[in-house]
C-alpha cells in the first residue's frame, strides 16, 4: 500500500521573498539565508549569504535540525538539503521546507528525495505547467511513497546509507 508524501509531513512552507523580506547584504548580521544555489551547489554554511530579517520572519522561517529543503524552481528543481543542526538562518522562497511528522524519520524522507523515482516525479510534475520548471507544495506532497517501512526499518536503511562511504571495496 502506498502513501502520499503528505502522510509523513507535519508542516510545509516556501521561504521568504529574497528581495523584500530576506535580502542578502554585504555585512555580518548574524543571520544567514539558505538559497537555491546553496542547495544545488552543496555550499557549506560559511558560504551562505548574510540577510536582514525581522524577528517575526526569523521566528517563522528559521532553520531547525531535520528540516528538509527542496529547490522548487529553475534548473535546480528537486535538489535537496537536510539541516543536521539548528542554524542561525532563514530560507528564501525558491525553496520548500518540509518538517516530518512521527510517521517517518527525516533522514529517510531526505534519502527518498535522492532516488531516480523522486527525480522522475519532479521532472514530470515540474515541467508540466510552465516554461521554467516549477513545483508547488501541493504537487510535491502528492509524491507517492510506494513501499512503507516501519520506523525500525527506516533507521536501518538510514544507518546503512550513512556507513556506505566508510566501506572500502
């Protein structure tokens, strides 16, 4: 029995407007902003741009451990990032943030986003309605997860994937 991604998500949101609510500035504000290019290029936190953000927006859009981000537009559509810790950062509107509920492990969902099946879904869905690839949250949440694993099985899969680079063949 398959389930849509929505079954595993407790909240989803696009980020702050990059020009008005989270502009990148040339000086240290103490708050950074995660952008599509940071996700698609796997940029280290040190390379994210500083941003000016008011306290209300920071409260709603700050990045917490296990938040998952998906690039929602352009050539980088479908690229993903998982926060491994809390960051003094917000994210801009080129990204979708997903927070996973108790039905799944965040890293397991993140690894699903690295599969060919997911990228095929993104390509088919994102290319269907515009000249520039774009995916809406409502469409993303319809992604079907065809095989449901228990939380223990998810943890085993995550642990296996995490140690694969350490195994020398």
